[in-house]
C-alpha cells in the first residue's frame, strides 16, 4: 500500500505536466492548420444545345438524351420529343393516363456545397401542344395536362400521369429534391390552379409555389402554335426571370415572372435537367422542338502546396529547440525517474512476499485474441438486436411474410442493417432444427458476390432465430416495379441479368437461394440488383433427400416467374377477382396465340426494345417447363441473356405438369410444386 501512495500522486503530476506541454504544441499546430490555402474562384460553364431532335443532325442524340416512360423521338419535320407519342391514323391506341420524361443523360453541377450557393443557369426551349388522332377536338379545346421543365436528382423516376405532370409520384418522399416550371393547360382546383392556361413554379411539390396567368402576356398555350420559353436564374442573387412568347420572335420585353427565388433547399450538387409531361382522361401531344441550356457554377482551384523537404527540416529543428527551452520537460524527466525507482522497489518487495508465501494462486498469462475483421459475419446477442431495432419496434418494420418479420436497425458501429426474424411457428411447422439452419447460414455468410447482399451476422438466443444483412437504401424491387412510378426497360433488363448472375454463382457453389421473389431482390445506390433475404430452409420432406437438386431447380422456376413479372409489370396473382388471369397462365396463353408482345408492361410506353422483352419472356416461360422437358440451368439462362446462344423453341402449348399449379390458391412457392414442374 505504501508504494501505491507514492505512485498515484506522481502519476497525476506527470499527466498535468504532459497536458500543459501538449496544449502548447496543439495550440501552435492548430494555428498553422487553420490557415487553409484557398485558390482563385473560377466559373465553370456547361452548355447543352439541341436545335432540333433529329438523329441525322445530332449523331449523339440517343447517348445525350434519356427517354423514360411514354417519351419518344418523333420523326416529324426536323424531329422532336413527344410525350406521349402521336399514334398513326386509324389506330385505336389509348393515350390516356400516360407519363414520360426526357432528360439529359449526364448530371449537371447546380449547387456549390461549400458556399451553399446555387449555380446560375439560362435555358430556352420551344414547344407545341397538338391534338391527338384518337381524341380529335377543335384546336381551341385542347386540354391535356401540360409540360414541365424539370430539375430532378435521378434519371430513372417517372412521375404519376394526369395532374402530376410526370414530375412526382408516391415513391418520392418529403426529402425528394425536385424543381419544376410547368406550362399547364388544365385547371385542377385541388392543386390551386388559377385556370387552364397558366405557368407555375413547383418546388418539391406538385402544388405550385407561384402561379402566373399566361393570358396576361397574350399567350394561349392551347392554340396549337409553337411557343418559346426563356428561363434566367441568377444563383448569386437568387433571382429568376421567366419569359414566354411565340417561336421566331425576340425575347419579350415583359416577363411572366420576375422576382427573388431561393432554389438552394431544393438542389443537390449534381442534378438532371429535362422535361416531363403526362395525360389524364383528356389527351394531347406535348412536342419539344428545340432546347438550349447553359449553367455557370462556381469552383475553387487548389493552390499547389509550398511545403518542401527543407521547410520540414527547419520545422523539426524549431520543435527540438522549443522542447529544450520548455522548463516542464525537465520536471517530467525527474518525475519519470522517480516513478521508475518506485516501481522497481515495488517489484522487489512483491517478489519477497511471493517467496514467503509459496502457496499463492498462480497467475496465467492473459489469452490473446486475434483482432476480428470489421465486416466479418459474427454472432449477435439478443440484446444487440433489440438495441438496433428499438426492441423490434413497429416503426422499424420493413415487411413480413409467412417466414417472419423484417426490421431495419442500426448496430453499435453506426451501420444500418436489416434483421430477418424468423417466425417460431414457421420453423416448428417445417420440423427444422437450429443446428441445420445455423450450418446453412454459415455457408451463405462465407460467400461474397457483387449481386448478393452480404450476411453481417446471426442470432440464436432465447429460442429466436435471426439473420442480419446489410441495408440497401433503395429498398426492394417490388416497390419500384409495382409502384406508381414506371421503371424503364433498360433498368428492368439489368435487374434480370443481375439476378441471373447471382443465382448462377450460388449454384456453382452448390448452394441455392430458396426464396426468390421481387421482395428479395434489392437495389443498391447505383440501382444494381442485389439478391438477399435467403430462404435457408426447405420442407423437411424434401431438404434431407433432394436438397442439392430440388432447391436449384426451384430457383430456376422462381426466376422464370420473376422474369415474367419484370416484363409484365404486375404480380403473378393480381387478386381474388375470378376475372383476373394468373400471369403465368396469361403468358402461356399469349404464347399460344403468338401475341407475347401483349404481355409487356404498357406503362413503359414505346421506348422499349420489343425483341429484348420478348426474349426475356420466352426465357421466363422456358424456366417454368418440367425439369425433364427443357427447364434450363442458370448457366444456360446467362448464355441466353447475353446472346451467346439462341433461346430453344418453346412447345406450341403449355405442357401439363405432373403436379399442376392452381392459380386460384397461389400456394406454389417454388419449393413445394415448382420443383416438380
């Protein structure tokens, strides 16, 4: 005890003296670090020019412009963008309730996060609203939904049709940053429209913040003539001018709007610019004939560092001289010497006591644990899971199915995760034991693939069985495929290929997914499809005898259903209405009548590679064949999708399965009857 009494005061003195010395050094270094070198501020200009939208005059038109939904490049006159496309004469194409977007394919810097200043920009475009051949009206009675110049954060979302102008949809949450300048030809009182001939400024809402009657400047948007709009925005002064007039006329003297407008809260650093339009019960064709856009953003150039080897040597010498002059360094040295003497004396006295008491308990060296990699899957405790999910709060619930409930959570290191909590009732009904499940989870957690969601860990505690995955911000595929917005075909085809690649990889490792459906396919930040929510289990009657064969064949069957849902844009079972046809039955019926193109989701509009969609549909039907009658492996599916080999010819009619699927029950999951197809 006597040695301890000497030890602690000296330790306190050392800490105090060290802190004083470090404070002096940190203050001097912080003064140097606070002097951030800044370079000259320059303006970076981005210019887009489309005098027309003809591919003959613009060889890179299809690379520079991205069309979504019901937007097309029309061949009329010098070419234009049409939303929706004008149907040929004497056709009965329904153009109601369609929406589309036309965006520049590359994002543009429109906000400086350092200075919190929006970029300045100028844009001018000519447009025309025309009547449709399927809904002929007099010129003065054209009354569609209108056109919007938009600034949006992504290049894949298509808004709702009708009064939403294709600008926003239900998937866009309150934090969705979007700006629109609408030229509306339909009055919607619920949105505060003043009339059916107005200009509106929309800030992250379909309800206009500012509305202007176009008649006040002598413009009738519905008269069928070509109009031109000019939008000038001063980012430094946060001021906007909007002019509206006739094509081939000079800039009008009087703007339709001129006033202060801060766009900063509604901008990200990089945004996409373009147009959106839609139709409702009444249709019109929105034609964009030309477009110019110029943005000017501020940027700071970095000044080359003046630091040299010589300056470093001088700095080190100054530090050494400073330490020598510091009187506290000598005091610290004396205190350390004194402390060492005390410690040595303490060790000597402790050794004498051990010799006098040989029966003292032996002290074993502490076992050294290897440092664990930060992302290596591990076992979680129930307390950690409860803390991450706020005790399985309903607010954290992402979804549920017959297997259990899925929660969103945040673990101790700040990472967001997804927790799949298996239902005790489900596990007991399948006759499964924890040992077998844990073995399978361990196998899956060891694999890594870009198209597979990593397994972060598991939990077997208090009769609970849970699996922890990484969380993906864009959620599951069903939200994008069956929601109000329209996922374009290019994204859908990429999803099909990504899922096929992940399944092919799993099968090559003698593993299977066993739970393939749209809710188990997730989209990462780049909208790459990533497969998660593994099944891990099969029916006890099947798993022990045929698992290596049954589960992979079931995966192929389920992939076929997924491919049909991606092409058709609807779930396999639509609902209890007996008039609705199961998607698989519908696809086979259309194949038998040679009308497979009619299965394709019409919401995607005409900007669809029909040959590609039909090929994917045929691959999907091929995957639902009987196992011994032509059902392919996932390796073969990958070859079909990459055009390395032709798709085998389908039978003229749907084969009769050994255990036929009943579309009225909707109980076939791929594990029960899919494996015997």
